[in-house]
C-alpha cells in the first residue's frame, strides 16, 4: 500500500499545459504609391484649339533654366490628349514639362549650344567664301564616278565593287575628286587667314589643344552640304556595313578639317604630345578622308574595338592594322575603334566627319556590355557560358 504522502503529492500535481505563443499583431501594410501614367502626345494636333499664353514663364520663374521658348509649349498644347485641352493652364504645363524633362539640356549644355549658335551667326554674316560652290551639294563635282555608280546601285554588290576591308570593320574606298580636295583645303586656309585678320577666335572642333588645330567646317556655312553628304551618301553604305551601331539611322554629324605637321617638315606631334595618342572618337561611325599636301608618314594605327569598360585593355595581334593615307580615299570605321596617329613629316590635311545616331544611343543608353562587337565583352560572356546571338 502506497504512503499517503505520495498520494497527496500526486493529487496536488497539476498536469503540464503547453501555452501557444501569442499571435503577433498584424503590421500595417504600406500603401503602394500610385504610378503616374506616362505622358503622351497625340500624333495629330487640334489645329482649331486656342492655346494658352506662356510668355510669362521666364519672368515668373515657373520653370528651371534653360528656358524652352514659349512656342514649344504652344505647339505641344495642340497635341495634348482631348481630356487635357480644357484643363487648367498649370495642369497642362506640368504635363508638358514631364514630357520635356528627359530632353531639355542642362544649363551648361544650353549655354554651350547658345554660344555655338552665336559663333556661327557671327561667322556666316561676316566671312565671304572663297569657293561658294562648296556650300551646296554637287555630286558630280565632288565625287569620283566609281563612287557615284556604287551609291546609285544601292546594293551590297555595287558597294563592294569599290569597298575594301583590309581588317575587320575598317573599310576603304575611293571617294573625292582631287579638285574638290584642293578647293576645300583652300577654303579652310582662306577662312583661317580671315580669322587672323579679324582677330576672330576659331572654336576647337575636337579639343586637340590650344590654339585650335582644326576648323569645324559646319561653322563656316557648310552644314547643309555636310548633312546631305551624311544622309545621301554615307548612310546607305553604313546601313550595310555597320547595322550593329545604328548605321542605318544616322541623324547628326560633326565635320572638321585638321592639319597635321607643318610647311618646314617637322613632326606633326612630338613624343610627349598625348593629344593624338590611343583614343576613340565621339561618334558611332567616322569618315576620314585625306585631302592632300606634301607629307610622308602619318599612318593610322588601329588596335581593336572596345566598349567603355574595356577601352584600356590590351590589343590582340589579329586586331592591329596600319593604314596609310591616300588623297581622296575614304576611311570608314566604328567610332569605338581604338586608334592613334603616327608622326608625319610635311603638311597633311584630313577631313573628318563624325556621325551619330540618336536612336541607337537612346536604345543602348542602359546597356553595359556589347559582346556583338567588343571582343572583351564576348570573352566574358563566353567564359560565363552565356549564349550570344550575333546579328
């Protein structure tokens, strides 16, 4: 028989209870922010709509500098969606400013553009051209017959009747008549003599040093002719040769004539001059044509195409190529093709046209690698096992 003490102890002992932890109080969920709709304009304007007056924007400081001219808002208002046409002026203005936000230049860029416009106006109103026929496109007077036949054919076969590819993505072809090359050099020299007499500062086209080495021929009134050259003659070729960098949609150009060397036969650049060391052009596609004068040397040394991330990587042996200039012969290459200019004796003039595609640059603005043309990007993708589809 068990002792009473043990029985009492067993009766007083309570069974264990497993208490569940208290449920956590629900946390308030953040209210998702409402995404503003992407502002869009109608394709066709409402021509009968009476627009608001925006002439007071600059005085009232309603928009940050640079100040778009009032006619931009007046014209944009006619393209607004129908629901906004009768909205208050402030609401319409805010809608249009959101559209312009990604396209209005910074104050620094705006000041630089305004200075360039005033510079061109000052020159065009004062400078008298030596050869007025250069300022309007004349294909028969400017180009060799073989080049014109290739452009008129407008086929891959007709282009490669005159085009040679001595190294991948570097193309050469006969283009300019000797008479045109001579006239263009004389025109540039005449402009430089006029600028010295009038004490007119010449804008440096490519930051090649002080004083400016080259002359931007768009600034002296040739922009219309050069735009025609790019759109009618370079774009058809680059569409076939450079489709991967916007060759078929070129819409802007910066053209200049650069002298290398001097009349006394000195070297064009000494060993300590880094201005024409290895570099890439500020372009998508570059056209480089030797205009002439007496010279030896001055070859262009190509060392492969690279993106911004790999521009300083070492060249491969198969990428190196040396090009010797021929008067009137065009050299067409990718703007990211690294190169440098070898020293030359004598005096040599080259016309350089740097072409860009705003569509291509907008599409590739967020890209960080380019395995379709940068060999280092391709190597990294291959090492990581990615499949690269080449165009």
